C-alpha cells in the first residue's frame, strides 16, 4: 500500500465523511473515512481539476 498522508475528514450533516490524501509521488487519493484501505486514486492534477470543477458548479446537478 502507498504511503498516503490523509487530510482530516470532510463531513456533511449525517452523511459519510470523505478523506483526501496524497503520496510523495504526487498521486491523490479519495476514500470514505474509516475505509482508507479502499481508495480511488489519480494524479494530483486530476484532483485539482475535480476540485475546480466542483467549485465552478459542474456537479450541482448531483445535489
């Protein structure tokens, strides 16, 4: 398993908490808090673009 540095969980009211992490090679990780052994991984740039798109409202239809 990669040596991942996890951020504190991001939690919504009564919903699952998500954690975002990075490794020394610049890869990014997203997992449900408590299940960090089952993560989704991609490049750091892919994570930055995901965050930019969410902030721009491109995922609002999922709310």
